[in-house]
C-alpha cells in the first residue's frame, strides 16, 4: 500500500485530527507519506516524521495561503498521478471534506467518508462506517484506486513514534479554475482555552440550563477543569451558544476523557457526537432521561445547584 495523508495546518500547527490519521496509516504499514499545503508550512513538514511519515511533500506557496479546497486538490491530484499513491487519507474537517470530495471528482476515484476505523484484511483495505444514526457499523471497501477515505474527527489519537521524515518540495501549478474562488474575509471566534475537538474535558449544556446566561455556570466549571464548553443543537438553534460548540449528528464529534452533560436529555442525535468520551457524567433532574442509559455516572438533580458546588469543589482541590 502506498498511502498519502493530507495534513491540515492551523495557526502554525499541524491539526491533531490529521496527525491521528497519519498515526493510523503508519500502523497499517506500507509506504506512508504526508502532504502539507499552504503558505509558510515547510517548517511544519518535518514534524510529520514523528507521527510515522517517511516522506513529506511540502507545497509551500503564497497561492495556498487561504484555506480553499481547489488549489489543494491540484497539489494532491499531481502527487497521486506522479508518485503513484493508491490510498489517500483525510481527517474530517470543513476544509478536508471539500478537498477529499474534490479529489475524488478530479480523479474519478471512490471516496468513503465518516469512517471510524480502517483495517487491512487479506491485504485489502476495509473501512468501518457507522450508519442508521450509529446504531450499526457498515464495512466498506473501494472498487478501484486510488482509495480515498475521510475519517470522522476525533477517531484516531496521534502517537509519536519518533521517526524522521524526508521533506520534498512540490512545485505548485494551479489550474485556472482553481484560482477562481478567493477568500474575502476570515472571521475568527474569540475563545479562551482548548477547542472542543482538542479538549480532554468537555462541559456541555442543553435546554435544561433554562436561559442563555446560565452557560456562564458551565464556563466556570470548564475553566476550573481546564476544559471546553459544548452545547446541544436545541440551544444552538435557540441562539444560546455558537454553532461551533454543537456536538452531535449535525455538529461535531468529540472524544474527550471526560464529558459532563448538564441539562441534556441525551437524544440519539446528541449521543452520536459524544459517545466516544472516556467517562460520561450526566446531571439531569429527570431520572428517566435517556442520557442516564449511557452515562457512566448519573446525578439526578437540579444543575443550577449542583454545577456551582462542583466548580467550588474543583477549585478547592486546585
Ligand atoms: C436530523 C436531526 C439532527 C440533529 N442533530 C443534533 C445534533 O447534532 N446535536 C444535538 O444535540 N441534537 C441534535 N438534534 C436534536 C435532538 O433530537 C434533540 O432535540 C436535542 O439534542 C435536545 O437537546 P437538549 O437535550 O438540550 O434539550 P431537551 O431534549 O429539551 O432536554 C433538556 C433536558 O434538561 C433537563 N432539565 C431541565 N431542567 C433541568 C435542571 N434545572 N437541572 C437538570 N436538568 C434539567 C430535562 O429533564 C431534559 O432532560 C437533531 C435532530 C434531528 C431531527
């Protein structure tokens, strides 16, 4: 297998999700290479060696400064054609999903998306893809090459193996149509602490908070635990918290070590985004709330009383 992993970068760092996919690719074996594409990214390229890439192709060009998909499709399509990769892997993100889809269209290749595992069976790559609201897992393969896969975010943890990568510069030649889209503005939400994708601890709130201002209770607990705040779709739709914090089927998939769900009923569409958490603690005043069916620790009670006490206890322990 000759695998190319697309590494995404953000604010001068390689994105954790794509490094996790690189780690998995290295575990599967064969020739494993990575690609970084952006402006000023050459410095980052060598870091990929620590996560299992033997070679990293660096497409470093001001034309790739904006996180737009088509120029990256040009780079990857060129690499697949010139170097003969039979497999291209992506960790899911807004950008990667667009690049993977664009690459599949450009090469006439098959793309399996939302995978939660990859394995080699008798030499053939097999992907696992949850279906029917994650109640079953379907096994998927590819009919031809290159095989393109988009892995669900938070699926694989990056692991350093300590290797060295050879960095090869890639000349950037863009198709005319790939430069038609330009980025007009890039807005950036101000936030403190880790993002919900990276946090080891997530404190999540739902409609049980009663009103938007009560998210302050969760922010304080998350701050004390060094974690991030997430939300259900019900409260995001109501405008209580930003969409970027939504966990679930139509939001993000997260896999923190600890997930504290406050005033969340535990609908299946929420569950699919957080069931990979190490320990799930639920605080809900309704003892029959569905979330208690899959929480590791359940607290039946009023979150407005419990959460401030919990925060005080965490602060006390320092
Ligand atoms: C196609 C589709 C996609 C969806 N995608 C998502 C998604 O990505 N993410 C998502 O979250 N949802 C999603 N939903 C919505 C989902 O079905 C639920 O409606 C939603 O998750 C419910 O949010 P909630 O738990 O905040 O609210 P509710 O279901 O209203 O639950 C509120 C809970 O708070 C408890 N409560 C009330 N007061 C207190 C208190 N004082 N102390 C403690 N507990 C209290 C109640 O007992 C209740 O269990 C989707 C739905 C559809 C149809």
